[in-house]
């Protein structure tokens, strides 16, 4: 099985980190390839960045995914699920967004969950997605750590501390059954935060890889006329 992971932003170092996380999550024998556009914003923080990303993302997707016989599934590694529904309409393979996959994993592991994302500007996008997917009633709150996306790499320890502090506030105020990390750049923090707070902490990259593998191995992916099976009404 060969899964393509697309980081919609143009930061290659983040793509490498996402690729590492995806390979750690994948089953033996699953091949992971991670790529990113070069003409999109360096990070996606809010709806304006998301819109600016779409032309470059769609172009890269067309060249990489639409070639016959290339990949069995595609993961879009932006927690905002940037461009997800349109990409599903274009593809005949499963296209999995890390945001939706993380929500689904959280709902398997607990009744209600909270999301800890980067900046407050991203909260409305995530809340809109939760409503569109039909998951809003299961999410207690979408919270911001106020850590810029690129700081997850440039100031990793301070960023981890800020995220941990926000998870602590969520534990006290929300009392969730699970925490969802709301950025692909947080992928390496899930196990550390789960150990610290003794509850499931979900990384969307790992969740999306697991869901992509399951979708392919059940055989239903072969029956897709387009990648529409997971598109909400």
C-alpha cells in the first residue's frame, strides 16, 4: 500500500516532520511519501491562509494523485482540512483529512473531546468543520494555545510547554474524555501529552494514516467512482 501525504503549506521542514510521524504510525509494508507545494503560504493560520493555499494545493494534487496507478490513498495534512471536499470530488482514491480523522478517533476513544490548536484565528474554521461533519455535539470546546504554527519547529520546547498548559486548562475546565491536537505540526507531541495527562491525546496524522490503511484494506476503496464516500451531506 502506498499513501501520499500532502502538507498544504510550503514549509519543507514541516513536511519532513509530518512524514516521520506518518511512517511511525503506518503498518509494516505501508509506503509513505510526503510532499508539499512550493507556492503556498508557509503556514496555514485561519481562513485567509486556507484560501491562498488552494490553487497550489489543487495543482500539486492534480499532478501527483491524478496520475494512474500512483497511490492507494491520500492524506491532507492540515488540521483545517483545507480543500478536502473538492479534492475528494476529483480523486478515485480515498482522501483523508487529518482534522476529520482525529475527530473520528476521539469519538471512538471517548464520549466527548476538546481540541487544542495553535492560534485563535483557526478556531472558527475548526468549529465550522465540526458542524459540517456532524460532530459538534461531541466537541466540548476548541481551544487555542496561541502558538504560531512555525514556532512548533523554531521554538519547540516553549511551544510544547504552552500546548501542555492549554491541555491542563482543558482538563480542569472541560473534563474531556480525549484531547485532539489541532495542527499537523503537533504530531510528535501526542504520546508525551498522553503520558503526562493520562488520557488519550490524538494526533491527526497518525489517525489519518490508520483510517487510510483501514479504508484501503477493507476493499471498499476499489469501488469508489470518486473520493466522495466520506463527504458529508
